[in-house]
């Protein structure tokens, strides 16, 4: 341990100061960090100090429940915000095509993840040194080691997803290490994947099946979380971006070694199948299941209950669908305020900023009420984007009766209404003014309305408001607003079901098991199964019968089910669809419109530019390359 003392004497104290400056809450264990620890040796003399160090490892988890903390929110095309008027956003600069190799936006390489790995290594060595932490029981010691191994694996995964091949930091270097060892090299992708998968297997053996003490330990890693992350890792490794990608042929190490395997390997999909199947078995055995809203004593219809099942699968704290909930990056008032809209004239725009907007193409991606893409539905016509229609009594739980709004807002699946709100749309919350879903809140967003984009800074730019991220317990009045914080769902069971279906289709093509897991997700969303929906309503009734056709269906199912949860950007990249989707214009309604006619005009907000293959991976900072000549820059940068 002494070889680390000089290097890390003040590192833990520095973390304390950073956390104090950041102003963390007291809701979860991860807010506890070491105090009065002058050296690393002291951190492993007593259980209490070692436990605080363990919780510090969790503090390096990305804050994915925050608007700018989750890169997937604003670096792609799923959410759009007013530019330089409401919040500054480094990820949004990437979406606007402004990424750079000198001082890159969201420079995670130099932003703390490697520091997190270093502290995981210190912790693992400290806890496994004979005689360390004498008052720590062996069962608890084993669990803590598993948690550190998981976090170390996740930090490597996080870097791999962003940068491609990365250095493997299996252990920390001593302070007297020669320069050739200090100047680490990027390792081939397959080696990195194998290393992470191995770490996750080691961790899973040591972790508990579930959290026993739900009052103090929620958010700590479990065996189902480790198995689910392994499934996510291997699915990514099997996908086109990482599996036989010829665009990466020129990316080699300083010794000429290829950093990508350029030959497609079908066996990687089988590994992904096996990992997902095991993860599902472990998760379900531990009690994880798809969330169903079952609050009693409410005067609501099945329509609204289904909508709340979809919304609260994300927003309900520690619900059984959350295989891994991140309590370091909780979704609190910051994210929810940015998504929430004023729903009466008395609601203050500062308490419901409504700046997170869904582009038109995202609103279009949701299915019709028949469970098929809107441009495939043979019974419904959505071709005229600016066509208007008036809501009937039967449609009143989605749209205010008698309200004239865009035809595209009618006849859509429940996830459309659960995820989005729009001019004339219903927004049910527990504080509904009528105590039911009859006569509940209605969003009105023309320029002169209470949710209109007439504030100096807090404006919605497309006309589609992201309801999905706001907990239904939100309450608002003329005097203020309350937002209940929830753990950010890094991996939900529905995500795992869709991972399994995707990988299994690549191995076997359409079969009963693929449809079974797709239909589990669709049933909760109030839809018929894939085969029944396509056979009855699609212009391509046999689309699901081929591997290529079913792959397209599975991809869209993921984009819908996991919308606005930060997955879309990474999925588009691993499928190598980003160059297609991120080169489309960002469109929305004319938010300056004061009348129905002027408001419902399609407006182009921005023309995105994604340069392939360059933009599939982050650039490494030029300064970092100068400091370490063994590192090589990513393709195109």
C-alpha cells in the first residue's frame, strides 16, 4: 500500500471538498464520503472509514438523471432545447455539430471516469490486503469487493461506448513506474469487452440477489444489475458498430495492431443471447417484473391507468422494473422542472420550464393505435402533417373534448400519450382538479397560452412536451411546485426483454421466443402482439416473418419503449444508423403561432450534421495525445 501513499494522500480529501461544493442531498448512501482520512492507509484501518471510501466509488457514477449529466439526452436528436437562452449544455453543442478535438465537449476521458477506476483499484487492493479492516466481516468484505468490481467494469464500459478501444486499467501503476508503462495504450475492442465481462462475472458471484435493507441501501449494486450490464455490454459488442466494422480499419495502435476486429463474428450474437437469458432469469428470480400502476381509491379509467403504468415504470421510486437504479444521478427537480409545462395560468414558468422538447420525427416514431408504424397502417391516414381534427367525447382522456389539434395527435398508441403532451393534450396528475381523469389538466401551448413559448428563456421549441420524465406525484400551485425525486433507471426489465429479443432474432430469426418477449413489453403498453398487429393492420403484413423485417420492428420497439431515457443515441450508433437519423432536420410546430392556423405549421429548427465514421466515437483531447504519444486519435479526428 505504501507505493500509493504519496500519489493519493490528498485525493480522498479532495473528493470530499468537491462533494461539499456540489451540495449533494442526504437521500441516499452515495452522498456519504470519507472524512478525516489523511492517507489511503487510514481508509482501511476501520470498517467505518472503508465503507465511506466504498460510497465514494459510487460518487463517480455519471449523473444520468440530470439534463446535462445524461449525454444521451441532448447529444443526439431525441430532445431539443432553446439554444443559449435557457441552459448552457455541452452535450447539446455535440447535437449541433460543434464537437472538436481541441478541448472536446463532454471530455469524459479527462473528466473523472479514469479517476473513478483508479479509486476502485485502490479500494480493491486495500480490502484484499492481509490484515486490512480487521473489524469487517468476510461476508461483507466479499460484497464490497463485488461492488467495486462492478463499478470498475461499468466505468470501463462507459468509456468503451464513447471512445471505442480504451486502455485497460487492471491495476494502478506504482509511482516509480517507467515511462513506457505510464504511457498506456488503447487495447483492441474485443480485449476490452472480454475484460469487462470477466469483471462483471467476478462481481456477480459476490453480490446479493436483492437489497435486504431498503431503508438505507437502495441504489447499491446487486447480482441482477451485474448480469444485466453484462447483457448490455455483449449486445453492444455484437452490434454492427463493434462487430466487423470496416470503417475502423485504419484505427491501429502505435505498434500497428488493429484495434477493431474487421471480420463479422456471428458467435458474438450468441454470447449476447446467453447473457440476456441469464440476466432475465436472475432478475425475475429476484422479484423484478414489469411495473403496473395499481394505486387504489382513484377515480380513473383503464386508459389513464395504462398511461400511468408506462410513465411510472420510469418515475416510480425503486419500483420492481428497475433492475439497476442510479441513486447518484437521481431525477429530481432539475430534470423534471425542465420537462414540466405550466398547466394553468397560475403556474409559474420558472417552476415548469418546459424546455425539453421532442422533435417532430420523435413524435412520428410512436405507433398508431393499432400497434404499427404510422406510415405502415393501412387503416389510418397520417400523410398530411398539417391536417387538423376536432376531438370527440370518446377521445377525451387523451385530448380535450371539442379541441382542434393536429391529426397526427389522434389514433396513437398509449405510449405516445404517456410520453408526450401537446396543444390540447391531457396531463393527468394526482392533484387533478376534479380528483379524476374527467376534467383533468389540459395543456395549451399556442404563443399566447399559459404553456406558450412566450417566456424570455423557458420555451418549448417543437410543441411536444416530455411528460414521461415527470413523476405523477408532481404538484404545482401559484406559490410554487414540488417534485418527488426518483432513482434514475439505468436498466429496466423491459430494456432487458428487448435486448434478448434483438439478440435472439440475429441468431435464430423470427421464432416464438422472440415474439414472446416483444409482446410482454407491448402488452403492458396496451397493444396487441407483433404478429397480430402486423397481420391485421400493416401494409406489410408479413414483415415480422423475416430476420431483416423483424430487426426493423425490434429497433423501433426499443426506440419507443425507451424513449427519452438516454438510450436512443447509443442504439443508433451501435446499429450504425446514426449517419441516417442524425442528418435529418429538426422540425416542430410554429411556436410563435397564436391561432390554430398559424400554430400548426411545420417549422424547421435546425439541420443536423453527423459525419460518418468520425462522429460515431468521441475525439481524444489533443493535449492528452501530446502527453501520451502511445495513444492514437479516433478515425476522422
